[in-house]
């Protein structure tokens, strides 16, 4: 029996690659099972891990507050780089008390794009998710050579706190390299308004009600300048509000294409062909819940599998009541059904996942 192992990460315990390895080890004890691993991701954390064949460690990249850190730039092949914006500009880079989207910047993400370009990347895939920023991608723009100026021609550091001082926007010199950018974006929020980047996401990045309103005004001023001076208005573009408006910034300043993350990953990995040539698909994630059923990676894997008439089993850390129902999964096993202690589930996630894979194999054998 040919089994394709295609899990997403188990957030807080296993990466997608670690989960796949644990599942493979659990299947290895059953003769006749040939396992093929294909870890997956959507556009959030784990995007680069799922796609990158190798990675560069790049020193001196600015974190959201401009401090130098070491960040990864992955490579799908010699011409395609894979970057997670959270590597440089992510919330995980800040302590709780440092979270402040009024001053946080995506400049470091722009530095990673520049690094990829300097190493010959013709295309850069950028995963949007986990951001600490709400700067509408202006930090990336400055790293790539754009200038934001006062009426006197003085440069303005592009943080939301300074946006109202911007009166002119100047594009980079034509000879500056900029590869083709594709942004993996799993939300459809516009830039502004009740569903925009500030009002929906800024609070989790440290903003209070007053700051959220100031962010909204500052970004609207920026978007008006872009419209009036550049003739570009992507504020209503689905996904423009992703990652603190980075979707808007990449589309505006880099002419980027915004695409849903999972189809982008699936295409790059040749996932459909691999599913079609398998007899069983095993997927998984940390928590199977209502959000899973609205397009997260396990359901997207299952959607392809069902198209080809393949049975699907799913392993999860915890399964919310009702999430196992429906048309997508033929067998569901939660790690907390094997170990009720949450702390031990997290600490022993790999061995429990291997046990769960053994249960799936036994289910298949019993059904024969």
C-alpha cells in the first residue's frame, strides 16, 4: 500500500517535517506499507519549511524595531527563493511589552528580498503571516529603493507614526534589481475599514483603541498619496490587509501577485500528482476545529484526495467536537485520546503521533 504523508505543522510542538517523520516512523512497523512524505503548509508559519530545499542564514537583518537578527531565506530551486515575512518582521521577534505597530517596520523583510535578488532569484515567494507590523509594506519599499519624503524633500522613516509627514513618494532607480514576487496570502481583508488590517489585526500586535484609529488615519493618508501620485489604488484588493497591510505594499511597490497559500504550496510540491498515485493519504495539524473546515491545509489536502477517490486519515493534537464530521476525513485520531495530559501531549508529540499513525495502519488492515 502506498501512503502519502502530508501534514501541516502541529503548532507549538512539531513542524510539518517533524510530524511527517513521526508518522513515517509509526508506519514503518507495518510490512507492505510504502510511505512517501510531503509536508504541506498554507501561507502562514511553516510556508518556507514546506517548500525550501535549502536555506541561507542571513545576518544583519532588521527585526520589527530595527535591531539586527539572523533570518532565513529559503530556496525552492536556483531561481526561486522562499521567504516568510515573520522571519524578520514577525511577532515572535518581540517581547510582549515591545509590541507596538505604531513604530514596527517590515524593512527586514525587504532586506531578505534584496538578499534573494543578490543571489540570483528571479522569483520570490513570500509567506504573509505572523507579523508584528502594520506599516502597509512601506518598510519593504524603502529597502528596495523607494523614498518617502516630506514637502521639503527630507526622507521620512516609513513607520505609521511618521506617515502623516509624508507628502511625496519617489520610485527606486530603474537599475535596482527586483525579482518577480508572489505573496502567499490566506486572508481576504482589504487594507482599510472595519475589516482592514488595523481594525482586525492591530490589537494582537499591541495596539489599543486609540492607536487603531491613528493607524487607520495614517494608512489612509498613505493610500491617498499612492493613488494621487502613482495612479495605483490597491486598498480594496482582497488580501491587501494581510500581515499589517504587507499584501497592499507588495502589490503596490513590487507589482506582486497575491495568491492563496495552500494552492501555491500544492503547485510547487506537485501535490495532486503525488496524491493521485497513492492508496491512502494521511494529513494532520495541531488542532482540528471549525477553522480547519474553512480551507486550512488538512481540508485542502482532503479535497484533492477526494477528487481522486482516495481515503483520508487525519492526526491532530486535539479535535473540537463536530470537526471530525463531514465529507473530508475517513478516520480521525487525536493525540489527546492517547494521552489526556496537555503538557505530556506537547512534550511527547512525536512519539504520540507515531502511535496514532500505527492506529491508522491498523484501521486500514482491519478494513481489508
